[in-house]
């Protein structure tokens, strides 16, 4: 077979030999281009797989952070609810104390009005102040 190829090659003209060599170069170039593109695509696929794996890890970490934040939020909301109950209880106490104070003030004013049927004079007012340890000057 090698002899047949050698005989065939010898029978070709220079121009035909050049065409065959150029054809072989073009075929080898195309083959090299396909191999290069395949290697480049494989490299891009590996890079994309690494990015996808990193994105998956980032997603998992973000989900864990979100779960921790949700748990903390729940704890704080429960604490806030307790504080709101305490605040409402204290406000009710303050409202009750205001009512008691207003009632006591009204009772005091009514008692003062009933005790003093006549408008007191200066001497009587000074005597009342002196009894309270605030003498007139």
C-alpha cells in the first residue's frame, strides 16, 4: 500500500501536490479549531459549574441567615407583645390614679366650699397658713 501511495504521489504534478498539501493543512486546521473550541467550551462549562456551586453555597448561607433573622424577629415580637401588655396595664393604673385624684380633688373642693360658707378674711387666711407652717409675711 505504501508503494501504491508513493507511485500515486510521483504521478501528481506540482500544482496537484500543492492542492493536496493545502487541503491537508485546511483539514488539520479545521480539526484543530474544533478541538480548540471543544476545550474552550469545556473550560467555560467548568467555570459555570463552579459559579453555580458557589451560588448554591451562597443561597444556603443566605437561607440560614434568613432563618436566624426570622427566629430573632419572632423572639423580639414576643418580647414586644409582653412589653405592650405591661404598658397597657401601667396606662390603666395611671388612668385609674388620675380618676381617683380627680375625685379626691373634687371632694376636697366640695369640703372646702361647705366648710367656708363665708369668704374668709385676711386674718383667717393667715391663721390657716400658719397652721400649715407657712406664716404670712
